[in-house]
C-alpha cells in the first residue's frame, strides 16, 4: 500500500522509520518531511493544512492511507474532508474526525466530556467575554496558583499558571481580550493539581484500543525544569513511578471510560489518543487530551515498540485492533532534543549541522532540519532528537549525551538532565 505521512518533525521521522520497514508499505511519502525523512520515503512539498493539495496528490499517486502527525489538520477536519468526498472516501486516514479532535481542539469540550464520563480531572469553570465579571469573581474565590487555559489550539502556549489573584484576573482579561486570538474567546479556569506528569498513548479504532509504552517528557527549557515552556526538550520511556498499580488505575479510571465515551458519542476516531496525566498522591488525573502522538514522546515510545505500525493501522481501519498484540522492548529509551539558540523565543535558522557521522549507537532523529546544497541545515527551534536505548534510562541517556557533544551547530542548546526527577 502507498502511504502519505503528514508532518515534518521528530515525531514524523520516527513514525516514518517504523512504517518504512513494513512489508505492507510499498511507497511512503512524507509531506513536507525534513532533511532526514528521505531515508524512508519521498518528501513532497505540501502543507499538511492544504487539504485540496493533499487530495490531489493522494489521487495522482494512488495513496491508500494517510497518517496525520500533527493536530492542526485533524482539528481543521481533514478526516471529514476525505470522508465526504466520493472520490476520496476510499482513502483511510489515521486520526479522528473534527468533532472528536475537539478533545484536543477545545479545552472546554474536553472538560465536559470528562465530566460526562466521570473521568478524574481538575475541577473547572468555563467563561467567555459574555460573563467576564462572573469569571473575575470566580477567580477571587480561588486559592492560587490559578490555572487559566485558552479554549482553542494555541501551539502549547495557551496555559497560564498565576501565583496570585490580581495577576490571574489581569491574565484572564487579556486572554478574553484577544491575547490568544480566537483560541482565547473562551477560557477554562481550573483547580491547580500538584503532582508529577506522564504521558499515556493508545491507538483506537473507536471501540477497542491498544496501549503503547508510557513516557515522560521534559517541557521547560532549563535544567531542573526552570524557564519557559517548549515543545519538549527530551523524553524517557518507561517511567519508573508508573508501576502496575498506578497503570491499573489509569486504565480503569481514564483509558477505558475515555474509549467508551468516544464510542458512546459516536465519534469517528481511528487514531492515537494521548492522555496527559498527572499523579497526585497515588491517583491519576487527566491534564489534557491530544488527538495525535506526542513529540518528543514518539521518539522514545516508537523505538520501544516492536510492532509494525502499518499492520496496527490496518487493524485500526478494519476493526481488528482488539486481536493485535503489542510487543514492547524491555530496554529503556531516552531522547535529548538539540534546539536552536534562543528557542523557545526568537532564534535563527539555516545553521550548518556538522558531526552527524561522528555519532554512534543512537538514532539521530531529524526534526527542524532541511537539506540545501548537500548540507544539513537547522530549520526550526527543535532541531534533532538523539534517541538511545539502554538497560535503564540513565544508561540510554549517557549515550545520547555523548552524541549530543559530537553534533555541532551554532547556538546549539540542550538539557543534560532529562529524567532528573526520577
Ligand atoms: P496543557 O496544555 O493542558 O497540557 O497544559 C500545559 C501544562 O500546564 C501541563 O503540562 C501542566 O504542566 C500544566 N498544567 C495544566 N493544567 C494544570 C493543572 N490543572 N494543574 C497543574 N498544572 C497544570
Ligand atoms: N510533548 C507534548 C506534546 O506533544 O504535546
């Protein structure tokens, strides 16, 4: 079968790595891909949000399956776009339809869903500019820290945690006043949960599901988890504190009721569900849902997965996912993200990346890279994920750290302390 993968990050490189090894995969296309993805298929210069262009390419190239890496095309309704067109509906998409993608695309929608299906999450209220005064009064009754969330997609920047009531009220007004554009036209105010976070991933056909390895990512730019939030500076899998007892609670209280809810709501959902979970005391609570794989979590989850992803996707499509058996490598994986100087604030692109041939024993997972005149250049904030395997995450991390030193580009920055809190 011919497969088109949408996206250009480390997540997509890693998915392409697995899928290209599948005997079920004839031709893999990656749109738009990065400097590393031509190892696995053909890069095509198409924007993942340009549905007309994607459709035209898919028809011209007999694409049978489209795997959607990032959330934006999903929230914008790419699955619906293909389903409602007679000429396109034979093409299988991995990812939920637009309404189900609101589990990620609208914080308020996700909170209502969790309330309906009794899934543990922080207590909350939602407000819009129509009831701004009620919102301000509500904040005044809360004990800081106060968590404000812009309802819509805000590229990971829509959550603010404020230490006192006046600041929270100011931030609330700014959010509703357009600081986050349309994404902030509705705001969720929620209870602050104090605990340690981890990420759980499932693949679902809308009825049954299979769990993938558990991971933990490190989002802050600075060592010791300080400074600005980023897309993710590194990740590890497995996660030592997520033992059998905790995982059983996650399955019974969160995963099962979520999949049942998806089924009951009649959502068209054939794809990944990402549960962002926080452990408070000994109990798990949902912080957020995403309707796609995590990045950089994919860079440690997929290397530990022994299964052929294409076979799993095929089972997702034809309703036989329940019959599949997930096989996980007992080794641990760790990844370190090399980022551009200045990221997550302003940074320069186009720096030459050198020393790639000096790295050994790691997967060099391209993220923000591009090829120009035979040179690999930086092309984003998150440039390259270095994933290694070992008997535990510390052993894996040592290999990644060694290789992080070999690879050079102007302004290179990375965290050496991934997993420091475990
Ligand atoms: P989200 O985009 O919902 O994942 O939120 C981004 C980050 O904000 C999360 O990864 C948490 O670290 C933090 N966060 C979100 N909601 C809460 C909460 N209710 N309590 C504490 N921290 C939170
Ligand atoms: N690493 C978090 C995310 O992909 O949203």
